[in-house]
C-alpha cells in the first residue's frame, strides 16, 4: 500500500528533481533517521542535487533547544534562498 505514495518507492532516477534538503534528528523517536538517510543516498547515487543535515540531539521536531531550532531554520531558509537565487 505504501508504495502508491512513498517518495522512496516512487523515485525515478531518470526524472529531473529540484534540489532537495533532508533534515532529521538522530534521536527522533517517531520517524527513524534511516528513512532520510536512505532517500538521500538513493538520490545522491542517481546524481541528484541533494543535501542532508542530521542533528544528533533533539527528537521528532529535530532540535533539543531554541538555538538548535534556530540553526535548522537558518539552514532551511539559506537553502531556499540559494535555490531562488539561481
């Protein structure tokens, strides 16, 4: 059933994809970081423009405190800004 909507299972290396940023947390207790790791590896192997950031602290929200949350937000907005500037 999940194969009908799973980005991992529906990924097609022959297709063009926009630049992608994956963020996760090593200590996420709801969504294992292995999912983001596998998707990033699959896209990287196919030569796609992909970036990855894994916070070693935090949980499902990705950050353990406000400083980490600000850092991850800055990463996301910097990535977006760089893509819009192209």
